[in-house]
C-alpha cells in the first residue's frame, strides 16, 4: 500500500516541476516584454524627433499656400487690368505682338 508520505512527496515533485516549468515560461515572457518595451521606447523617441520636423514642414506648406493664394489673386487682378486696357494698349507698338504681350 502507498503511504501518505510517499503520495505527498510525489505531489510535491509534480508541483515543483510545474513551478520550474512555469518559471521558465515566465522568464521567457519577461524577456519578450522587456524587448517590446525597449522597441516601443525607440519608436516613441523616433516619432518625437520627427514630430517637430513634420510640424515645421506643415507650417511651411501653410505659408507657401497662403503666398500662392496671394500671387494668384494678384495675377487675376493683372489679367482684369490688361483685359480692361487692351483697346488702349493696342495703339502702342512693341507692347502687342499678334495679340499677345511682348515682354522682350
């Protein structure tokens, strides 16, 4: 017959082996979590370095867009003025060459 000491000893070995196996798995998970944490920090640092560059580029694009709108508005005004004064300008030689402005 099996004694209670023998059963307890066998159960203790099974539990010990399970704990050793669990510790091994846990160590592996801790190592993977550490690697992922370091990788996440590297990505965050990279993003933080790029973010000011992106903000500066966005501001520059906004300024260039505003300047383009102003220049297009000015060009539209010039076209309106040229169209308005076309009959007068046709009487001055050198300004018109076959109906187009001559900038030479």
